C-alpha cells in the first residue's frame, strides 16, 4: 500500500459510516430544494403584481403599514378601495409607490467647503470664535 492509501484508510477500530443512499439524498433534496423553489416562484409572482395591499407596499418600501396609511390619508399616495364602504380593502399601484419614494429622496447637501464658505460669508470670523 502506498502512503496516500494508508492515510485514506481508517484504523480498524473506527467504524466508517455507510454512505447515504441515492433515495435518502433525493429525499433530503426534495425536503430542502422544493420549498425554496416554491418560495422563489411565489416571490416572482408577487413582484409582477401591479397593485399591492398596504402591508406589501410598506414591505416594499421598508416601512411600517401606518406610514403608508398616513401618506394615503394626506393624499400623497393614490389608492383604490376594492372593498365596500363598510369594509375597505385598499390597493396601491406599484408605480405610485415607486413615484412616492422617489419624490421623498433626500437631496445631497452642499459639500463641506461650500458650507464653510457660506458660513464665513454670513457670519465672518465671529462664527469660529464662538465655536
């Protein structure tokens, strides 16, 4: 026996486990892979939805539902009631949520040097002495 073969064999007192059968491997894959694929399929279907409920619109924005409801109440987000007057079921168009989020983007402020120049222009050197 070569040195490599001796290293691969276990000592006689160590029991080597039986390799898993093809059936058990297939069963394990089915238990793990099938639910993952089903979840991916569901996520893909949801991403194609044109209208979202308040909860999903909030999840899409990374917000809580109450923030979306407040924006709806203020008229910032257009919505439809697909329910009844007694039991409202609101739906929001995906494009309206995207437009609302884009409208709320914070614009980048001036660079530090531009701020310092503005402060110096308005306050002169007094600002440095007070700071």
